[in-house]
C-alpha cells in the first residue's frame, strides 16, 4: 500500500478524481447510492426529512410572528396578554422540540443507510473477480482502498446528510422569511436633501448583500482547505497502514531487531501527517477571521437594519423585534455557506477521494496502455492448452520453450524454470492476472482452477470449517469430510477446532499452514491445480504425504507446478521449460514483488 510501490504507468491519480467536476461526482455518487438495495428506503427517508424540515420552517415562522404580540404586551405592561403569549410560546416550542428530535433521528438514520448503500456498492465493484488486483496496479488510486471504503465512505455519508439537510433547511427558511422581510420593508424610503428615495424590500436586500459578502470572502480565504484535507487523508492512511504492517509482521521484526528501523519509518509517516495537519490548522485559522468576525457583527446587524423602520414609526417595538428576528433567520440561512465552509471543504475532499476511487472501479477492467497482450479463451472441458506463450515485465522477458503445450485431466506437468526467469510472472500469466506478453491460454470451460501462489498462504479469518471450505460455503461439505481432510494431512489436532474462530495465520506455523491449504485442496478436490513452487517449500515428510494424497485421492486432478521440487519428480508425467525470451515486448508495466501486489 505504500506510495513508493505504485506504477508510473498509472491510469488514474488523485488529480483525476478532482477533474471529474463537482456536479459529475455528485451525480455519480447519487446514482450509486440510490441505485443500491437500500435505494427505496433512502427515498422514503429523504421524503420524511423534507416534510419535517418544512414543518420546522412553519413552526419558526409562527415563532417569529409571536415576537410582535409578545413584545407589544411587554411594552403595554399587559400581564394577561403577556401570560397568554407565554402559553403560545410553549405550544410552539413543544411542537418544534418534537420536530427537532425527529429530524435528528431521521438524519442519523439517513447517514446509516447512505453508508450501507455506498459501502456495499464499493465492495461489490472492488471485489469483482480480479478487480482488486487490477486496482492495486493502477497507480495512486489503488493505494489504501481500505481507507476509501471504510473511513472516507463513512465520513462522506455523514457529512453529506448533515450538509444536505442543513442546506435544505436554510433554503426553505430563506424562502419563507424573505417574504416576511419584503412585506415589512416594501414601502421603505429614506430622505436626503428634502427628497425621498424608495428602496422596496430594503431589509431583504440588506440580508442578501450581508450574507453574500461573507460567503465570497469565506470562499476566497478557505478554498485551499479542500486539497489540504485530501492530502491529510492520504497521509493518515499511509500512517495507519505502516502501523498495521508492523503489527502483522512483529515476529520477523523482533527477530531481526528491526524495531528502530520500523520506528524511523513510522515517524516519517507521522511527520507527513503532522505537516498536512498543520496546513489545515493554518487554513482554519485564516477562515475563523471571517466566520467569527461576521458572527460578532450579526449580534447587532438585525437591529441596525430594522432600526430605520422603528425610528420612522412604521413598526412598533414588537414589530421591530419581529423584523429583527426575520432578518436573523434570513441572513442565517444565507450565511449557511459561511458557517459551514470548513465542513464543505472537508466534504469536498472526501467526495474527491471516494468518487475518484469509484470512477477507477467502474472505468476499467484492468490497467490500460500496454500494446501486446496474452489472449485468454475457454475451450473444451478436460484440457488446458498453452500456445506460443511469452511473458514480459520491466525486469524480465520470458517464454515457454515448447510452443504448444496441452495438459489433460489427471496429468501433472512440471515447469522447469531457468535461472533468472520470472516464475511468479508465469504463474500470474496462466492465472489471468498478468496479461502482458504474447500467445494464447485456453482454459477448460466450466471447470474450477485452484491457484496456490508462492509464499505464506492466505487463511481467511473465521472458523476452521470456513478456512477449509474457502472460497466455498462451509455447509457444502459434511463434518466427516472436514475431519478426513485434516487427518489425512497430519492436522488431526485441529479437528477439535472446526467451529472455533482464530487468527489461524498466527496460531499455526508455516508448515501447518501449507498442510492446511493442501487439506483444503483435498476437501474440495478441484479438477485443476496451478502451483507456484509450493512443493519445494515442504519438508520431506510433508512432501511425501502430499504426493501420496495426489497419487490416491486426487488422481483426477490435473496439476501444473512451476519450479523444481527434486524430490517430487516422480509425481509429474511431463515437463516444459521457462527460458529467457529473445526479444523484449514493448510497453511492459513495472514488475511488482511477489506477494505484495500493492
């Protein structure tokens, strides 16, 4: 995941996401979320939010209208009317309180459902067959997909719900209170040199000018926060991955006494996070001059704007307070952009990351831009055919010496690799993960191929049943089948743990993990098995056990093994040779280390 392992031929980058355009990004994400399985629920929740916000606006209008009789009763010292208006206040306030609680519940439920729809959609596209591998080779956009799916998606949904509801509420309030301001000041005029000048809707125009000035100034001062937030999220993801990586490999680090080296590496990532955060702090500090400054002026601005109506005798004291309240509501609605600009910048940065990630997921099946490709197709069941195969990377250009190779069901073929050839690249090419090269691979139609890559095998977190059945369902096999597979590979002690969940990659040693993978193969009995040198990693006694399993229970499984396991030679009925190619194909992507596709 570290950024120093991305390919220079990346088709996408963070900037690509930024170039999509705000409207295009928003439309894409809305289609993704509302087109998901929870789309109908989201539509109902959105409609309920609109109803509650409209009802809240109505309540606030009634509350603003209440100002006039209440303050007029105060100015007349009318106790009876005063007490009556207090009762009206508590009725309106109770109504608004119920609406506030309901709006809060709807808002948080909407956030939850938005996240469910978005994350499920991203997971569906990310974990399509081989898509995650292509993404890992797609440059910076393939860095830290976990951060984008987990943290960025969560934050995007929460901010979108909060900002969306806030904007809706501000728009409705402005629409209603602007009408009140227009009616109250439609006949406003001021006298200069014995001449009257009329300004219809004076208070409305004052609110618009006041809020617009603050919004423009906020945008000018705080616009850099968008990219600063995006940079911070990227650096936070790098730091978190470094910490997780150390925790995952703590045994090897401790044995190598590499703690000091790892600490220096993590401290470099921490320094990047702190530097990015300092830039955000500076941006927020500059922005607060605008938001706080307008906030203080707003304390007296409504009275100052409404005062001409009061001093000219056009409104009573109660009317003054009503006009001031209406001005406050209207300009507060228009000030929504000022008050939320830092949050909007954060939302925009998060949208850029998630939308850019989504754009790469749906925009390509594999990395683009390389001219020569291996052709993959499906043929008749019972045979794998390989013709004129060449594999190219930035480090190697290799080929099979035999121009036409056919492996039939039950046959075992050994690929003998010359020194310096890319065995793992051949494995990836046969598996369809590395299409750069030339030639053709014809795989049997409708028959499962089980792939066993080089290195420590992947053991999913779950029960022992789930580990053995992976990627199939555990209930596809009987309890006796699980037990027989474990006993056959010398793992009888694990038969008591079939229903226990552990970190099996931590509980078991490497030999036991490899035995567990062969127990999985025995359980599932796939018709085809492609192995990248794993037999050469087994101890002699374990290798003898595995050969015996292939010679008996798995007689009908066709095997292609890449590498030279000398002790296992009797297992193979034929062999082919991987050699250096006499030519280098153009436009080869950079070679990545085995076991670390990121």
